[in-house]
C-alpha cells in the first residue's frame, strides 16, 4: 500500500511512468488530466466547463478537479494504493489533498526545461488504449499507428505550441512552489527524468521503495 504523488512539469514523463508503475505494483493510476479529458469526451456538464481551460493550457478551477478526483479516489482499486498524476497543481490543491488522505512519497520528475517543448509537441497517443508515443524518442513501429491497437495516433489539442507555452507557465508559477512545501515535509524524492523510459522507471521504483520490476517474458 502506497500513496504517491508525481510532481513535475508537463512533458517530464509522469503519465508514462505512472501507467507502468501502477500496473506492475497493482496500484490505481489517478490522472486528473485523463479524468478531465474523459469528461470532455463524454460531454458532461463538468467536461463542458473544463474544456475551454484545457484547450488554452490553463488550470481548471479547483472545485471541478476536486469533484472528479474524489469520485475516482472512492473507487475500490484506489484502496490498495495509488499514484496521483497531475494533482495537486497549486498550494490550495495541496492543502485539500492533505485533508483527504495522507501521502507517503512525492516523486519530483527533474528535467532540464529546454527539452520539454520538444517532448510535448512530439507526443502522440492512441485514442483506443491510451498508450503514449513520442515521434523522436519512442516512435510507433509503423508511422502514425498504435503498435498494439492499430488505431491512428492523435495529438492532444493542448500539446500544440500555443497551449504548451501556457502550460509551462502555469507549472512554473503555480505548481513548482509545491516542491519547497513537500521538501519541508520530508516527502520529496527527486528523480532524474532525463533518460530512456526504462531508466526512469528504475529510478522511480527505487525512490518509492519498490524492488526492481520482475522481467516480463518476451
Ligand atoms: P495533464 O494531462 O496532467 O497534462 O493535464 C491536462 C490539463 O488538464 C491541464 O493543462 C489542465 O488544464 C487540466 N488539469 C489536470 N489536472 C489538473 C489539476 N490538478 N488542476 C487544474 N487543472 C488540471
């Protein structure tokens, strides 16, 4: 059982690592970005309200995000442990989270800011299985097509250059101040997020006290 927060700028690889580590450790992967995108696709009132903020790369108002987060945290699989990917993103959200649940580790994905724009604008995902690719560092075997599903890969609307600049500014101004907060609480585990996905997985696992992942059969 572990309750973990992944903190770091957009494009640092939090989502890729959260999916992999949650899967192998048997924890829930709680991505507020994924939950919001699902609400937008479903056309719920909350999704319609969140959509405009997300398109521009702005943070969605705290009360909307908290509503979907609470619903997801109440689901059964979160009881065996969870990775929060993308929450909290400002000091008010950090205070709210502390009132809801204790946290064991905050993993900070440290990465030189210069590589983020490239990583974000090269990112593609499979609309069917959610797998994330990068045209430069983690390309699909066949151009434009998911290795697993065969579906045509898509680009997130907020991975286009206009929104990327706003998202990086939101991170710098509103989210980065949380680093000092969690450092002072003794919860911050800093991980070098530059490197191959496998290297970063090993570092994150070590940072949260997980043994090396068992090798999967080829
Ligand atoms: P992500 O997938 O984590 O990059 O999130 C995509 C977008 O969803 C962000 O740019 C925000 O517009 C919104 N979002 C996700 N998580 C939060 C949060 N904790 N607070 C406010 N907005 C969020």
